[in-house]
């Protein structure tokens, strides 16, 4: 880290007496790192620092070292800055996000200094969770979607999620499932033309949720792919990050009912002019579309991935006949 950024951290925290620096993780494809800084004095006992430094040589772990991939990542960091500067303050305690303490940019480097969720009530991380704990995350998503319902995603991705079709031409080209490949643009269109739109987190996997000690509250991190869209994209992706195929099918109704129960409460609290019954009907119909949309990306990006399973294939098969009907009606 250069001296300019070190000085900015000192200004933000009110001290240059760093007690310890802890590595949290490196950023995808070598684009920097996330660290936790501990202080003996100053305004904060600790902060989390996201330091983005564009690599001279791209090193994607799955070999996707293309200019499209590089430009997508560069834009994602600008989106995250915009999120923290202009959007994150609208989040409530029900969909808690870390406060942004400062952002600095210099040349090909970016510094984002964030509130440390470990010190503000969310110190727990989970690799596996129970259904009750999944409900805590689904509640977070429901309130997030309710608060940002009908918001125009100014400065964010016009269409959120890191797997959005228009940003993944290389993966689509590699897709060998011909039926899914032919349906990809229509699946994308149907999802994007829903009447009810909100902001989606865009990478709502289990790893991006931080829990309270009792696992009853949760906060979310990583807003590089936040943007407009149907909330089912977040819900389907989250469920797929937590459960294997058998349990995805077994608990599908329970989890969807749980999400919509919380969404109804949140809509009445934050956006009560929305017709909730119409919203629920439309989004339930979009659930298999959201699965098929991510499945399309995954089969092109990493054909051997564990998330490519019988459940995701089944959800995609639900969608394909409807796609053919929609194409036929368009031709008429």
C-alpha cells in the first residue's frame, strides 16, 4: 500500500498507531486484498480496508483472462463506490450493511475503508447453516428488496448480478447446452421485463453474510454487482449457495413462503403503495427463470461445478417450454 493511502487511513481513523493488520482475503483474480486494521487509539478499534490494485497481468483462477472480464471487474469497483457513496445509507437495521468511512482513488488503485462488522455486532461467518439461519438471510433480502422497490439504479449496474448475460459473452460462447443457449436471451428478457423491479445485491451467497453471535441477525457485504432486477435472482442464488440439490427441492416451498412472508411485512413498512399480491404472483413465476439464468452462466463458466445438478436442470426444464411459447407468440 502506498504512503498516500496509509495517510488517508490515518486521517479517517484519527491515528497512525496500527496495532495489527489481519489478512481477510485476496480479491478475485489478484485485484487486491481485504484486510482488517486494529488500532490502540483513535476513532475506531478496527476497520476493514478493501484495497483494489489493478494487476499488470491478469490471473483468473479458471482461465477467463479476457478484456471483457477485466473491464467488468473495473466497472464493478466503481459501482461499489457509488453504492457506498449514494445508496447504502438507505438500508435499515433489517438489511444492515457496513458503513463506509472513506473512499480514495489514485491512479490504478482504490481504497475503501469500511466499518468492521466484527466490532459492531456481526462477528460470525458460516460455511453451512440451518433452515432457521437461512430465514435470517432471506429476511435480509426481503427488506433490501422492499426498500429499493421501483428504484432506478443510477450509477449502479442497470441489470444487477455478476452473471448477467450481456456481461458474459465469453461464457455463453462456451456453453454446449444448445437448448439453453438458444433460450438464454429470452430468459434474460423475461426476467428484465418484470413489472416489479428492485435493486438486487447481485452476489448474495452465504459467504457474503455476516452473523451476530446468536445467529439471529445478519449483515451483508460485497456490493460490486448491485443493480436493477427481479428479487428472485438473489433468492435463487442464495438458496443454491446453501443447499445441495435434494434439499433445494425438499425445502423450496418452505423457503419461498418464508421469503414472501418477510417481503410482505417489509413492503407494508417501506413501500405500501405496491400491490403485494401482484408482486408475489409475478416473482414466484420468475423463480425457475432465475435458476435457469444462473444455470446458463454456470454451465458455460465451469461445466463441472457442483451447483450444476439435477435440481437446477429440473428448474431449467420448467422454463424452456414457456420460452418456446413466448417465442411463438412474438412471431405471431
